[in-house]
C-alpha cells in the first residue's frame, strides 16, 4: 500500500515538473481578431482556460445530475429505512414467537405488514393466529 502511494506521488510530481517545463519553454501566443477588436494572450493561458472550462462544465453537469437524482435518492432512502424497520419488527415477532408470546408476535407481524404491505406477511399472520388458537390463547 505504501509503495503504491509513493508511486503515485512520484508520478504526480514528475507530471507537474514536465508541465511546468513545457509551459516555461512555450513562447507562443494566441491572437483573436474580431472586427473592431483584437485580443492577444499567451498559449499557456489558453490551455489553462480550456482545462478550467472543461472542469467547470464537468462539475456543473455533475451537480445538475445530482439535483435531478435527489428526489429518487430520497425516496430510495425512505424505502430502505421503512424496509429496515419492517425487518426489525419481523425479527422481533419471530423472537416473540420462539418465546411463545403469540400476542406480541402477532402485533409485531401486523406492524411489519403495515410497513411493507406484503402478501406473504398475511400468510404469516394467519399462521401465527392458527398457532395461537392451537395453544389455547
């Protein structure tokens, strides 16, 4: 792990040194002529503007994508929290069923059913109710 970090640091340092060396040896300039105006700046400045423009466009598009996905992410988070709560209720019901507390098991299963609205839970509730009747509660 340490060798990989060292490799990347050295690679970035060499890349930085080579970019600085190339930029210092570049004497070119860019001339933009538009009818009454004339704009002249260095080629290095144009390269910096191109890179900054690309990065700003990239991050603006990522931000827009994040904003567009925000409602779906929120729904997904709420759904996962609801499923987690229903799983906890089911687990509590199964523990109560194993302990022989059928009323608590039925209540926990109904709470889980309210959370996830699943047809399989109805069969589980019916099974618990039939076990409760068999035990004489």
